[in-house]
């Protein structure tokens, strides 16, 4: 019998300015990273609410990455600092729910950090791979059943 290898699903919320530009640059540089990541572009990480992060987990993400501009470099002044607080708050919530807080991480990059961005993504994937599937994905929900 064939055993299935766990491939973590990672959702990466990337701010429109530095983080998305870094992801774009890594693509232009043809730097490859595993295809486990789904990037969601946001105007600024400061736009992210706690419920968006939790919703990603509810919808099946094994890990969530928030990528914003370097501290002091946010195009909306303090958006990434607000995001940092929300990410820390959400990490505490995850721990209370019995999920490992390492499943949620915030990183800060500049638009020129194509290769470091790729390394951060790869490191996140490997961290979550070691943790295994999200316990939330093991709970069968009525809406997850396919209707025919
Ligand atoms: Fe990048 Fe605010 S614009 S984090």
C-alpha cells in the first residue's frame, strides 16, 4: 500500500509593496521554491485582521506567513507594526486552541530581497512539514463534504 507524503499548504499574505515585489523578483530571478505556497496580495499587512489569519487555518492551511515591509519601511507608516501585534495575538490564540504557534509567522523584507524571501518561504515550509498537518484539517466539517 502506498503511503501519502505530507505536503504542507502555506498561505502567504504579502503586502503589495515590498513583500509582493520580493516574491515577484524571486520569480524574475528564476529562483525556485516548493509549490506549497499560495500568495495573497494585500495593500499592507496592517490591513490584515485576526479573523483573516484564522480563516486561512479554517480553510485548510497548515501554516500562514505574513510578509511585510521592513520595520520603518512600511508604505503606510506603521501598518507592519500593527500586523506584528495581530500576528503575536493570533499566535497566542493558536496556542490556546492547541495548535503550534510556529504555524503562523511574520517576516519583513524589502523589495530587493528576492533570494532571502525564497529562503524564508522554504524555511516556513520545512518548519510546518516537521509539525505535520494542521489538527484543524483532521476535523471533518459538513461543508467539506463534496456534494454530487
Ligand atoms: Fe508593506 Fe505596509 S506597505 S507592510
